């Protein structure tokens, strides 16, 4: 079943390859969407794909790549828009 979630990730998540690592994993898991840095130091992402694959990325986001320190992850379900590909935005 296809699902979509928006993530808001707070912690030491800028300058630690968080966006690149999430993008690489999303492509590997065939999950579409985007990830971007936010001016307040957090990261936002939209993940859309098969429920199991999206779930694995959400779990990964709770710790991130080595060098990251994730303090919290807010997960909000959203309606799938059948996007294609995964992009790193601003």
C-alpha cells in the first residue's frame, strides 16, 4: 500500500550529510519525495512510497547518519501525490 509522510527532524542535522544520506536511502528503497534544510537548523522531508519502505526511512531518520544527533522527529501522515523521484531542495 502506498503511503506518504512529512518529517520534521530537529537536532544536529545540518552539515552532517543528513540530506544526501536520506536521498541515497530513498532512492535505494524506491521512495519518492524531497528533503531540505530549514533556516532554524532542522530538516524537513516528504517521503512517499510503499508503507514498509517509508517506515524504514522514518526509523533511519530517528538517528540519521554518523555525526548527526537527532533530538526529535515529528511524523505527519499526508495524502500520497504519486510523485516521481527524490530531490534535495535548499
